[in-house]
């Protein structure tokens, strides 16, 4: 019972407030002065209306300070309310319902009400008084279950406060945010909050990856793979062979042998430690778990060696990771029998806890186990890392998608509510325009100016439109021509950038990968390359190393430089196009995104070209050496993204501290036109793009370099400080008005866009491209996805059927139809709601007019009343003077004059019991009015 | 605040906790800030009354065009001088905090904007609000100002009475997603 009641009361409904106010309207007596005002100014009467009264009662009380008031949020809250309006007028007791005996409230309600006090707009002293009053009031004790429920709620509340306190203490960068907000306003602070959000997202992603991929790899002991046996006969590859073509895998290209070659390669060529490797991701870095290549394709707790002998043993079925290997095993049955008996069979427990492996393989009967150890060692506990790798990747990307979409939806909802919002642009600007958090005089000045401009812009928008519509044909033609030309120019710039990156990437590759130059397609190019090579073959060892470093980073440097310089060019070009200011920002943003994505696209296409080359003799080679394909291309790509990420971050440092900082210093200490020219605004969109770009790189590379999210999180952490410096020291607040909601939705939409674009190559690579033979969890498979399919085939038949059913049209079509129906349903509901809003709005306006009309009538009526009364009084005086002349002894007093008759209004004497409440209130009202009038 | 004993009794702190949107830590922090305005006075009496000019010298209010109105609205002195005690200050910060719901903020915003205190935002009130918003260095022509106010009223004045009541004001604020963000002062 109390649950529902509480809910009702806790909502403390506006409706109640209105009713309450309404009754007050009737119950309150009108002091004479107010009526006086009303006579003079009928519009004052409006303040007596219920709609105005709700707040009015609180506020009026507030100004006259000697009162004791509470705002009754609930009808159950009983408090006496006394108003004192000025000292000359009599005190008027406002009738409220202080009937404690009637609605006794219980503890839980009291508690609820105490918690509501804080929302009341009264002073602390009054709040405290009210609280005491509530606490001391008699109340019912809750019984039984109710009591428990209330206690639980109380405890929950307490935990929540503790938790929020804890959270605020934990909140990162709280004071930094305050400083930024104080100087730049909420729009810019939203950007920094966004940075923090991204960092947390990256950390979460990394936690998932760490828990399920990296940790097992670190802790579990990898089972020994089959040894490389170059002399083994070739094996028929069932999966890749077709009817007309049969593919045989030769022993020297078996997964094991390729792996060995690769490891040797790393060991010999790239083992010495060098600080350069740290930035390149090569050398010793390549051997760490930083990159894809070092992850195992083995199933933990499952030994392929032992498996050879147990073709019939239960766990055999989990051998799909090395599918063709098991074919081979038949041939290699004799290999290393000693080893297999020692290091036999199963479990992951064995590896983890270093159990002595004395279990006999032939016993499959569980009842024979004597100890729990044996029991465990016989359980088929295994950890399938390759499968985990796929699942974790999918989960991570889904998680990212969901969290972005959630944020976007949230912003979108806000925008929708506001969206109607075109109506409220002036009000928004005026009432929500000022950032109360600003606490810097200079920024406040700029804010004033920005608001001024914005308001003026809004005011003159009609004028602009008029101008735009009235452009003469000549001007119009010229403008269109200019726009087309500039768009073509922008397009050309983009193509040139892409081409330059393409060429530089080739150059860099040809220097680093010696095999690359044998590509016949670039014969003429190779001559040029040869010269470069001659040049680059420097004298000393260190020189050589630095040159290689330079070439390795060349394309990325180029990308970053383009990212810095080309937007400036775009900025310059857009001046000629004469767009509206808001559109200029959007257009610039759009073009810059185009630039950044195109450079990434070129990069990825180069990678693709390298790795996707059809290897004619794939049977005899582990990788397409003649084509320049890296041995472990996944690691190679991981390295490239790692490099790009690092260099991107480095440029942020460089630009912020060594370019923009001196610039800002010069601008600050010089006071001329030049200073104004080099002074910088904090351009939000540009900085957002920086962050989103590095995040995109992270997403692209995560699959090939599982540590990338962690690196991203760390670098974003530092990025926060860099950007803070860029914001507080290097720039001055922008004259463009950034609103928190607007900029938030901007970030999220850009992020969503780049996420959806960056996921395409990753998905393609997972589904289509053949993983390299020599490294990674998926070596020997035709595609990464094949691993998932294999796992799927191992599922029970029923489950498979169910999942297959989801894929069939018999499920998809009804589902599709149902979805469409739902869509239509919600569409029509929203349309109806929109219509309803319109109707209600019209009604509101009509009521307003009605009210206006009634008020006018009422004031007119009061005036008439007054005159009528005066006339009566005058008549009476006349009469009295005549009568006093005649009968002096009677002595009629003024007080006994009967109240004037109200036309149409029933006299209070005639009000019988059966009248409705409403009319009795009316009577009261009228009689009071007449009394007031009588007083005058 | 750590080593020196708190100036508040347990009872008072609990009251403040119940009656504001703050946690205990934040209340103490607020008091630190209040003390920083005028250390000797507050040390003497923790609930000392500070004059409006003192209040307006705090960084949070110093550049706010509505600072005097804020002080007046939250002041419990009642004589429109805008002098504030610590409790008033706490009230103020509580309303401006992140935790305060939109409706509470809207109510106070309304009172801040209501210069003549007649519970309606009249044209005159709006004019003052706009003037303070754009700063006194910038001026709209009378015609523009008139037009602007007309536009505002057109948008928000649903009953056509030439001024905004609280209900109308709240309606507008409800539709604005920026309001909670902008009507906020971090402690």
C-alpha cells in the first residue's frame, strides 16, 4: 500500500501543486492594498491567477522576510503557513489544513519528505526548521515487511551516497576540468570529458583483451608443437583443393617449418637492442606479445604430440586449429614416441600447476581415478586461444559500437527534444546562454561578445536570407563557378596527397624490404630507387640505421605533415565560397576528414597489395618472397599502425610545444596586426579530429597489435595534458559559441563515422585474407574466420540448427516484417504525439486568450462595482445628512451599512448545504471581495 | 581542513547533508572556500555574514553578470543587500551543483532573472537580462532590442500576456539540453 502511495507522493506532482495553488487562490483573503493595485492596473490581477500563484506564493513570502513558510510539496506534508504582508496591514492567517490527526504519516513518508526538502527554494534555517518539524511530528511506525522495505531503501540510499562520494573522489582531472571550464566554457570542457571517456573506453577494451588473450598466453605453458620435418611427404590439402585442382602442402611449407624459419629470422636479423626498435616495433619488440605474430595457434591443455597417438581419444576433435596437420600425423606416427609418452595428453591444469604427469593414457574409465588430481588431469580442460582471439575481437568491437551508439542516442534524444527547438532558439540563447561556470574576466568579455554576435546573427538571419535570395544572376553564376572550381581544387589536392603518400610508401618499402624492388611492374621506378639506395647506403653503421629509420617513417611523416598543413589550405580556400559561418565549420570538417581517411585508405591499400598477392608457388614457400610480402604480414601491419600512432602522438607534442607555444608567446608580447594574425582560437573541431584520428588508427590496428588499446589509453592520458596546455596556454577562447550539447553530438558522430569506416578493412581481413603461415594464432588456415566456423561445427547439432535457422529466410523475412510493423507503429505514435502537442499548444494559447478576456471583464466589473458603491454611499450620505437633520437621535453608523448587492452573485445567506464545494468557494471569494470593496 | 578540527558539529553536518545536494566532504570543501573569502571573519564565526561585494569577489562570481542577483536571491538577510552567510553560500553551491535537478535550477534561474520580483519576467526584466548577457560594451539599438524581446515572447509567452510566468519559463527550460550544463558552478 505504501509503495504506491509513496510513489505518488514522491512525484510530488505538479498537478497537485496547481490544485493546491488553486485552492489557495480561493482561500486566501485579499488585503486591501492588492485590490487597490488591481483597480489601477488590471493586468496586475493576473498575478492572482493560479498559474502564477504557484511560484508566487513562495516568492512573495521570501521578500517579506518575517515569515515562516514551507512549500508544501505533498498534501500529506502539513505545515502552517503564515504570510505577513507589510506591517501596516493586518496579519492574515492563511488557511491550510494542519490536521495532523487526519493524515498521520508513517516513517518512510517522513523520510521521503525530508529528502525532498532540499529541493525547496527556501533558506537553510527554514529548511532545518522544517526538517525538525517533520522529525518531531507524530508518525506511524512501519510494521513488518514495510519496515524492512523502508530500511532497505534507506540503506540503499546510503550506499549510493557513499558510492557517489567515492566516485567524485576518484574522478580524474576534476580540478583541470574546472580550470578549463572557468576559462573556456562548457563547450570546450565537453571535449576534455570526451577525451576522458575515450581513455576509459580504451582501458576497458584492453582489460578484456588482457584477460582473455594476453594473460593465458603469459601464464599457461604452451604445448610443444610438432617438430619441423622437412623430409616428410607432402600432404593433401582438403580445404583448398577443388575438383579440378588439387593442392598439396609440402613439408617445408608446413606451419611448423614456416614458424621455425620465421623465428630464426627474427633471432638472427633483429636481435640487438636499439632504442630505435622501440619506435619501430621491430627487433626485440617483434618478439614480444605486442604484436599478433607471437601468439600461439595451440590449444592450451591439448598436446598435438600426444594427440598423434590418440586418434581415438575423446579430445581429438579439438584439433581443427591444425587441421591438415592431423592428416600428416598419420604418416608421422612414429615421430618422437618417447616425447609423447612423457609429455602426454591433456590438461591445462597440468601445465598450470606442474603436476607430475603420471597418468596413464589408456585409461579412459573415470571410475578408476583414485585422487582428485588424476580426476582433474583427466578432465578435458583446455583453453582455445585462437578461438578466444576471434571472440574477444568481436566482443571488443561490439562493445565499442554499443558504447558509441549509446552516447550518440543519448545526444540524439537531447537534440530531438530540443529539435522542436527551432522554436526556442531565442529563449535558449537568452536563458541558457551564459555559462555560470566561467570565472575568468577575459573569457567573460569574449563570451559577452560571442553572445552578442550570436544574437545579432540570429536577428539578422532573415536579412541574410533576403540577400541570398536576391543575388543577381551574374553574382550567382560567379559564386557557383567559384564553388565548383574550389571543390575540384580540393579534390585534386586530396588526390595529390594520396599519390604522394603512395609513392613515398613505395620508396620506403624498397629501402627496407630488399625484395620489394624485384617487382617487375615498377621497372622505371626501380632505377630511381637504385639511385636512392646508393645514396642511402651511408658510411657509418649509425648513419645507416638512421637512414633506415628515416625511410621507415617517411610515409607516416608525410601523412602527418599533410594532416597539419592541408587543413590550413582548406581554411584559406573556403573564404572564397561565401558559405554561412556554421556551414563553413561543417564543410571544413568534412574535407579534413576526407583528407585523413584518404591517406589511411592509401596506406591500407598498399598493405593489401603487399599481402594479397597470389602466390603461384604457395606450396613451396612460406610467404611470397619475390613479391616483398613480409614473413609475418600481420605483425608487419601491426608495426605500421604502431608507428603511425607513435608518430601522430609525437607531432602533437612537437606542434603544441615547439610551434604553437612560441607562436602564442610572440602573439602575447606583441601588440600589432601580426600578433593578431598568429594568435590562435581554440578550434574545437580540429582538436576533436586529432583525437578521433588516433583512435581510428588504434581500432584499425587492434587486431594485429593487441597492446594498442593500452598504448592508446596511456597516450590519451598524456594527450589530455597536451591539449590542456594547447587550450590554456596557447589559445584564447573562440569567438564561436560552442554549446555543450552541440559539440558533444559532433564528437560522437565523427567517432561513429570513423569507427564504421575503420571496421570495414578489419572485417575484410578477418573474413577473406589468408593468414600468414609462419606466425599468429591462425597459421595454416585459409582465413581467420575459418577458425570460428570450425568451432561452430563442433557445437551440438541442435544448437547448430537453431543458429542456422536464424540465418535462413524463413526466419529473416518474418523478422523483417515484424520489425517494419514495429517501426511503423512507433512512427505513427510519434506522429500522433506531435499532433497532440500541436493541439495542446493551441489550446494553451486559446486558454490564454480566454483568461485575458475574463480578466478584462473582471476588472471592468470591479470598476463598475466601485462606482456603484460610491453612488450608493453618496446617496446614503445624502440621505443620512437629510435624516440627521430631521432625526438626530438615531445615529446610524457607517459600519452597519449592508454590503452592496452583487449582481448575479449569490449572497452567502442563500448558500444552502447542497451546493457544490466549488460554488461555496465562489461565495466565499465574492463575499470577501465585497468586503474588501466595502473597506475602501 | 584535514588536521584542524571541523567547525561544525556532527548534528549540523548531518543537517547540511540532508538539506543540500552535497556529501560531507563537499560541505567541508565549500566551507573552506567560504572561509577563503574572508578568513578572519569566518574563523571567528563560522556562519559570519559577508557583504555582497565580498561575495562577488570570489572567482566563481566575479565575472558573472548576474552575480549581484545571485547573491540577492540566495541571501537570507531579506533587505536586498545580498549579504550571505555560509548557509546561504551552501544553498547557492548546492543549487549550482551537478546533482541538483533541473527543476530546482530552473526555479532559481527564474528568480535570478526576475529583477523586480513580481514573479513574472516582464519585458523590462528581459531587457535587463539581455543587456547583462551581451555586456555593457555591446549595445543593441532600441529597435533591435524591442524586436528581440518580441521574438522571445513569441516563442515562450503562451498566453499572450506580454510577460513570462514561471510555468512558461519552465516549459522553455525543459526543452533545452544546455541549461543544466550552463547553469552550473563546479565547487
